[in-house]
């Protein structure tokens, strides 16, 4: 799917997770586990959001995915033209998904995107 021509969400078998998983961009105390890696053949940043069934019901999981997508849209500008895959999922220490606010998601995503390697970001 292409959202306003700014980024594409990752679909099934559209990405390859690297064999040694990249390190999380945030510490273990954060509610989100955010990892990122460079994709060679991609034309722009892609977002991968996973929320397993054990984190809540379908309504909470879908709301979480929408909030992450909207926060990513708000913060994707520095990644324009770069082939990053950003993977977001609730961490093990996360509270129930319905208690995580949009502001929390946006602030943690902003902090994580700032921590991308400086040589790859503008």
C-alpha cells in the first residue's frame, strides 16, 4: 500500500528480516521494541508493525497499528528517499495496548528514528 506517496507498508514476504536481528533502537525500559535496517532494493522507508494476539484483542491491536502508522507518517520526513525498514512491536514490558497513548508512541518513535546511524541519515 502506498500512503500519499510517502511510504509503503510492508506486506507478507515483501521484506527479509536480517539473520542476526538488529539491535533495538530504544532501551529495555521502553514500551516499544523498534528496530531498523537498510533494504537494498527498496525505494523509500517501509513500516512493519506487529502486534501478537497475546497483547490484546483485535480492536486494541488494530488501534495500536493505526496509531503507529500515523506517528510514522508524522516523523517519516527525515527518511525520505532512504531505504529503511522500521519494525515496531510492543516490548515485553509494555502495558496493555489500550493504555498506550498516541503521544507515547510518537515520542518513542521520534527518539528511535533519531538514533539511526548518523552516516545514513541526512
